[in-house]
C-alpha cells in the first residue's frame, strides 16, 4: 500500500524506483496525526478495511501474525493498516476482532457478499460494538460510484485522486459504507436466504438480491496499491515485439493504470499514435471504430505505429456481431492493444475473436483466477505461479515461475523443439519413401508378381533398429544456434512464424527427394550387377543378394542424409548416425549365419560372406550414396552461399567465434529503405564521396587496412551505423569540416 485518499485528503507519496522506496514502510505522519486526533471519517475508513475482507490470520509461536489471503491486494491492505495501528487479530465464523490504536473491538459478521469478477466488489454486513448495523463495500470505482447516495462530500476530489493514482500505475479500490435499519435488514435477510436455497439460477438470484442492499452508499475514500512488474518484463515484451509477436494486454485495471503499465513494460512507446475508445453506446462505438479505420487506411503507407486502448464498457459493443469484424481489423492494424476494465469472460471472448478471424496461434499468459477463461480459450495457455494463487497454473498447458521465462520458453525451447519436430516428421517420411518405393521399382522387373526384394525381418527392423537412432538424434539433440544467440536476436523466431521449415511445398520437396533417392538406390546397383556376380563356389547372387546390397545402400544413404541436416554434433549424434550404419553390417554378418543353428530364414544363409567378399559391392557402396546425396550437398551449399537465411548467418558468425548480434544489427540497419539512409546522410553531412574527396577516407584503401575506424567485429562499412552507434575520429572530422 503506497497512498490513500480519505475524506478528500491524500496521504502518502508517489512510489519511486529507489532502493529506499523498496524498504520504506507506509506510515504517513499526517495520517497518524489525523488518527490520533480522532477523525471520524479516517476511523470509519480504516475499520472498513479491517473488516471487509476474507483474510485469515495465523499466530506464530513468537506472537507474530501471518495473514493468509486469496488475493495479494487484500493482504497488502490488511498489512498496510496494521502499520497504522489498526490490526486485524482474529476471525471466527461469526465475528472479527481488531485492535484500533490499542483498543480491542469485536464486530459481528452477519453476511458476506463475496467478490466476483462480474460484481467487481465485495461487501460485509456487520454489527458494530455499539450495536449499529453497517454495510462496508470495497470495489472498483466504476461500480462503487454507481451505488453512491445523491449527496456526497468527497466524490469529485476522490475521483481526481483516483486518476492521479492510476497515472502513477497504482491499483485502486474505493471504500464506502452505509447504515442499515433493522427492519430493512430483516426483510432483506429473508430474501437473501430464499435466494441462497433456490434450486434454479442460484448465483443470479444471489447477485440480484445483493443489489437490493448495496445502494445509497457513502464514499469514504480510496486505496492505492503498487503492483510492481516482475524483473525482466519490459525486456521480455520488447524481445517479443522484435520477433513480430503481437502483444495485447487484457486487464481489469483502470485505463490510466493500464496505459502506465503499457509504458513501463515498453508495450507503448514514444511515437505511437494512440486510438483511445471509451464510448458507452453502440452507435458511438460504431462511429469511433469507422473513424479510426479510416485513419489507419489513409496512413497505411507511412511508418507511424498505432496503438489501441479500449475500455470494457466499449468492448461490450465492439464485440457485438455487427462490429466485431471492424474491431478486429482495427486491433490487427495496431502495434499494441490494451483492453482495460475487462471481465474474465471478455478476455476469453477477445481471444476467441483472434482465433476465429485470423490464422494466428494465440498464447494467453496470466497469474490469477480471473485469467483462467482466457488461458483456456487460447491455443496455448501459460500460468504463472505467484502471489495470485495457483488457479491459473492449474488451468494452463505450461507453468512458469516468472513472466521473463516466457522468452526462454518461446525463443529457445519453443523454436528448437519446433525445428526438431519438423526435422523428425520430414525425415521419417523421407526414409520410409526411400525404402518402400524401391519395392515398386522392383515390381517392374518381377512382372508385379508380388515377389519381395528384401527379407521380411529386415523390413521390420528398418524403422525399429537401423534408422531409429538418427531421427532420435534430430529430435532430441539437434539445434541450429546457441541459446545466447536465440535470446539476443529475437528475429530468429520469425522462421517458426513463417512456417518456412514446414509447409506443403517443403513436404513435397522431401517426398520427391525420397523418390529420387529410391530411383538411384535401386537402378544404380541393378546396373552395376547387371552381369551378375559369380563366386568361387560356382554360385551366383539371387534377388536377396541384390536386395541386401540395395538395403545396405539405403541404410547408409538415409543415415548420411541425417548427418547432412544435423547442425549440432556431439558424441551421441556420432553414435546415432555411424552406429546405425555399423549396426546393420554387424546384424547382416550374424543374421546370415543363424540358419546354421536354427531353421530360420534360410534365404539369408551365407549372404554376408558373398556381399562382403564382392569388390563391386565396396566400390558401389562409395558411389551410390555419393550419387544420391551429391545433389543435396550441392544445393545446400549453393543456397547457403547465394541466399543464406538469418539463422545460417548466425551459424557462420558462431563458427567464427564472433558475436552474431552485432552482425545482425549492422545488416538490419543496412537493409533499411534507401530513403531513410539518404535522409540520414544528408542530415549528418556524411556522404561517402565527400569524405573521399577531402582525403579522409581514401577509396582505394582496402577495408581490411582501415581497422582504426571500423567498429569491432565489423567486416564492412555502414555509415548509418556510425551515426547511431559509433563515431570514430574520421567521422567527427567530416562533420567538423561540413
């Protein structure tokens, strides 16, 4: 608790980011003075905070009280007033005991009207030590102000204080009270009892009954609680924005608080054109949406980024069937979107709208019970374990401890596992096409008689033993670049977003490549052994002889293909690839001798001796896989040389033990529009030909010899980079001359 507004007077000071503020106890001198003076409004306000909650106190052995609360806001308020001398001591099923400046007071709890996300408030009906009946209500200003009596002394000034608190990024609650007549309470109590035992629409009946008594309230004041961002939140959101991930904030806070949080977490930046929607009517919402859409379309060619801030009351109309498409188009055209004062159902409805109107994959992350609906509505739900409880974590697909861990989850684990899964899927289709399409080519030679080329157990063991380790290596051990590069260069995540590695085109490329390899794997050995192979015993090879040769070439080729697409090598990768090849050779040698001891698979008997003693086999073992993979190798080399991807650029820099982030930064600035580059050069007077004509930068001098003014780890000149990040002596000389 950082600030209070009681009876139109503000207490406390705005929070700062200093270390002193972290340990400072909320204990304003002027508030203590007013309490000691016996200010009735202040006393009523503090008593309302002390009894209107669901906190449970627990006394420890040393006498200290620990408060167990379902909401961190309630815990903060109870702890805050305890420092002011108003201590919540005990709770029983029927009473609440507090200590007010050393005086013990017992309040009888008659009814508790619990807080819900739809009600946005909670109330308690108590009987004071003096025997009076009072209702204390605590909730959002939007619902409290609607239930105030006509004559209020502090309503305007308190609302002004609420706006000041919200601008500071503080979370606000209003406190109000009303006195109840005994007869009115008795009749209402009977209605409430009937609603509580109703069998149909019980929740609705309870809400409607609570409305009957939560009226004619007298405003006492407001609280302001600081809800600090976790460490690393601004950096995490900035990284996601660089990766072209659209980030929307769906919150129940006031507009000013939400906007302040948007700025503090770098979602809203200087230069953004804000679209603020606060209309409270359907027609007004439609008009505002159309006007903003026209502005977006008229400025579509400009580089101005847009941001949208919309309140919950306006969102009700924006999500109606006739306006939801306009709202989605406007929100989709904005760089950032903030929906404030929204209920949990509205959060889920916004997520459903994005899912239904776009092809985007949605991720919802939250830490409280009011985020559960949103988390369950998104494609991927992530819960944060913290002071808000475990409801969000229990309803989510993944659970993390802090928001900043989302960057690791997306950019490192998510991107790596996506690429690994893609490689496993494509490689699995490829290796099976290579083997089983060969049987089709063999059918053309056996007259489609149904004769098989491979021994049946060899066919079964193909996916179980001989080619199972390479996809396991690709799916568990392979990665494209280091974790550090993934975190420092968020744009690497765009490969996953663009589906560049897995789409219909890529799938058929792999499929046709498998068919092409199967052609070579079958017809090349058939050509090499077209005159058959005669051994010293006078015997010649049969279909299983050529079949096992083709099978050997297939195992070797698909394992080498896995090696070709592997980008991270360790000893397990070597074991998976080379061990699979070796396993087949050992298996063939053993399996071809089994029939001597067990009457099993007679057609394989002695084949290993024939194959391993055939010089043509060893020659073709080198030539056939080489012929299959030569095209793959040449194509990959040409593509990486002529048109490398961003990931491949990073791989090259890592192989050189250089920092990839510097290279990517320079490339990004170099790739900006020519118009911006020319404008920058004109503003700074740094035209290259001017510098050359002055003799400062001799054009004939190679870049390698100009290391005195080149940025560290830089291999080329980027004038714009010098303007922004680096200004060597020769640049300052040019500027001084100009």
